[in-house]
C-alpha cells in the first residue's frame, strides 16, 4: 500500500516466524504473505542474519538485502543477594536457561539433560514463562519442579542482570531462532555458553565445543557435566558486530542512500 501511494519502504526481516509451532495455518499463511510482499516490493530490505538472507535469496531471488545484526546493550554487572537468598542459589553455582516457555526453545531437553548429571551442588534456573499458558508450559513447569529446577517467572532489571552476572553457564537448546538475542546477551556478560547447532546459533561463530547436536539430550548432558567439572570462569567474545552505534550508522546509511 505504501508503495502504491508513492512512498519508499524499508522492510526488516527478523526471522521465519511461520516456522514456530505456536502458529496455526491461518497465521502461518499471513506471515508468509507478509514476508513475500515485504521482500518483493520494499525498496530496501534489512535482514538480521545470514540465515535469513539465504532464505530470501532462495525463495524470492532478492540478492541485495542488507545484513545488519541486532544490537546488544552493555552488560549491567550487579549483585542482588536478597534475590539469590529468595531463590536459594549461590553465585557461580547455577546454570541458567533464559527464554519463553514454548516448544521450539527445548527447555524440556535442558531439564532432562540436567537430571542425568552429577550436579555437584549446582542448580538449574529457568528465567522466563509463556505469554499464554498451554499444555506444553504446564508440563514443562511440572517436570522442572519434580527435578528441583528453580523457576523465576518473567523477570527484568536488577533480578535478571544479577542472574546473568553470576551464573556459571548459559544454555540455549533451541530448534528455531532468528537471531538468538538471549545468547548474545549472555555473551556480553562473558558467560560460558552451551547452544544447539542450528544455523542461527552457528552463525554467531562460537568455538565448536560450545555446540551440541540439536535434540540430542545425552550430548547436552555431557556438555553440562563438562562445564560443572571445570572451574568457574568467564570468556571474552568479540561483540563488535552487535555494537548499537555501529548498527545505527549502518541503518542511517540505508535511509540516506534511499533518500538521494
């Protein structure tokens, strides 16, 4: 519609959301239609990962997309001892999963893998919840509680930052991601990470030891055990591609070019 009115359009594609399990047939159709219309008719297209760029090339032949990653803010290092006492955890003695409670995040795999290992006093903390309670989220919470997993619910601010500051490891076992923002946020806190080997996670370019085959619970359990057996430590990552000033400059150049 905007193009028909003579306006110039910039379309940003954040990922094939129609691949998520939560959408029905009608919603998937509309999401795919929006993708097709935006990719075909926009003057400029921004994608947030090479994975998405390849999708648009293969499906629509659009080869001039601009790859601009989402940014990650500077970490807010903090302590919140009262909150840790409330949760019953200690600094450096818990593993963190942080995402929405939906099937494609595979938190049920993380819970099962954690139940298989010698935790050596470490606990598993799941930060997040679901927007709408369903059978999956109810079963996940029930299973997690059976295994002594700590559920924080949706948290933000000092509570979230303190968990990120002091966890010994961040885990993302997803089967689907656009750009894994939670992973990038964990990396900004210099956390050891364990992630599934899906294309979006591979694009981040971690060491091969950080990855495990998606859906392989035994492999995930082995990675968790390896982390727990090692001393608590931080990792330095190159986060320059996710700097907001750099990203803002890239985007502004697109609009300047389109205006001329």
